[in-house]
C-alpha cells in the first residue's frame, strides 16, 4: 500500500489516497449478454473525498502503469469502473502509462471509502504478460454550479446570435464555397469542436491534467508525448499546447467560413466528464465570435456541418463541379471517390499519420511529421481545391493552403465515414460510405 503525496491542484478536501494492487476476484465489469470478458487482472483503488456541498463537482484523476513482460504483441483492453460507471474500453498495444479522468459528482453525497477498479482483459489472460500498478491519484472539488454558469452564459449568447435553428444550413455553406471555387479565389473553411475547445481554453479552463490525456495522447499517441517530454521535461507540454493553440488562432483569422459550436452543443444537463465537453464547446465558440462578427453570420456554421451536407447531398453539388482535387488525410480515398465522382479527372493524395485512437502511426504527426506535410502542400494553380481531414493540425494545413493560393476545406471526420476507417462513432455512419 502506498500513500500519495502529490499536490491537490483542484481545491476541496481529498483524503486517504491509498492504492492496493490485488489479484483477488474483482466485480465483473458491465457487459452485454453475448460478450465474454476475461477480467483476470486488475487494480483496486480506495479513497475518501468530502465536498463542501452536494452541488460541487468531484474530480478524480488516476494514472496507471502497464508493463509488458513478454514480447507477445497481443493487445489488451482496459476499462475503469468508478462508482459503478464504466469507461469505454481502450486498446493498449504496448507498455506505458494510462491517464484517466473522471467526474464523480455522486461521490460527494457519500461518506467513507470509495472504490475504483481498473480491469484488463484480452484474448489470453493478461496476467501472463502484463503487470499493472496505480502510480498516482489526484482529486478535488470544483463547483459544478460555477462551470454551469459559464456554459449557460455562452449558450444564451450563442442562441441570441444563431437563432432557434442554429447554424445548420448546409446548402448556404455549399453555395458560398461554390462561389469561391468558380472564381478561383483562395479560401479556407475550418471547423472547431470540443477538442479544439480544450486547446483554446488552455490553461485557464483546461490544465495539463485534462489536455495530456484528452488532446495530446488521444490525438497523437504515447510516442508523441515521449518526443514532447524529450524536448523539455518541464515545459514540453505547455510549449506544445501553446504552439497548437497558435495554429488554431491563426486558422481562425485566415478563415473565410467557420464551423464552431452551435448552442445545441452547450447542454446544461451534463454530469461527470460530459460537463467538460460542454465547457470545451463553449470555448471553441467564444474563440470564434470576433471573427464571425467580421465575416458575417452567413459564414458561420455548426462544427459538424459537413456530416449533414454529405447526408443530404449538398456536398455532392460542390464535388460535382471539380475536375481536380487533393486529399490531405490518413487513408487514400481515390479509388472509391473517383468511381463515385467521374467528373473529377485527377486526384492527388497527401497521407498524414492517423488518429492515435484507431491506429499506431509509425511517425508522430505532432511534434515532428507535420512539418514535412506542410512542405508537401504545393498549390499548382490558384484556386486548386484541397479536402482536408487532419484533426487539430488540419487547421494549420488549411491556413497554409490558402496562403499559397489554394482552396482548403476542412472535411474532418467525413473521411472516416466515407472510407469506414477511423474513429468508431464515424465509421458506424455507414450511410455516408463512398
């Protein structure tokens, strides 16, 4: 048993942080009837927390270290249960540390010891090749009412500016972009969601504790974090976050069309981790407000606008007037794309490393490979069209394409849905397949 001496950065009272690795039988994780879960290895974490009032928002951060003791390449699946709520399973391919963040508002109504469990399961018993330990535990209390006040203020402001319908007029967006394509004028259309909102809200609303697991590791993977820490063990993460934030802010200033959070993304019924996503959507919207005011409301759209445009055929109207396009994304769509759109006589492809949530890229998209990709963004003639799906760095690519005379369109996750390769929630949208 260890006692944590890590500082509490959230305020409130967080006591008796005790860790105990166990080989005893752990409660079975939630599962569907047709699933077999082999949870034969795990860690139980015991802790106490007290809040000043039941409206406070408890926040728990755990860091687990998984170490592989064999050369067996078989991945394992990891999920964590806190107060009976399970996290989505995560595939782990190699040894390293896992950062997990939980909102545990319900914990504040209880007294005494609370327990969290980390489960590891796989095709073969993971105890044969893995060891697990909980290496740190932090937690604290932040007023949920304070966070919800921030969300409520942003939602009210957004609704006043957007109207009851929100920013979902995909035909208006496509008509506007067609004007740029037909005239050959350089253009950039970029979108900002909760991921970008976390970066734009750094460090005032989102600290390293949120952005390391929810931004850097989630998008770029553990190898990228190793590179960031190797450059500067102390200031590596802050420097990376500020560099990414700079890319995003530049792309806002260069944008001719913006996709950001409509008020419908700023719900007030969020609990647990959901409340942080709502706050991130707010930060994305607020960061874009000044530019939207300069562009005009007819140039602002919901961050997921291209999913609607693809589903309702509006995106086809744009593509059907193109004769040449360049793709900047992780998977080559050309064979299927050219079959569907025979009017496109030429298509080029610039491959980027995939999202770390579904692939293990050989090279880190950030902090190194993106520079090579920027060098490859060659605009042959003014008005050349680039369709981009590159996450946070896709905004940088759009900025550079416009500055070089091209037309950059941040399609984002539409590529995942088109190809059936990518993040699972997008891959499941089979109606959007090419």
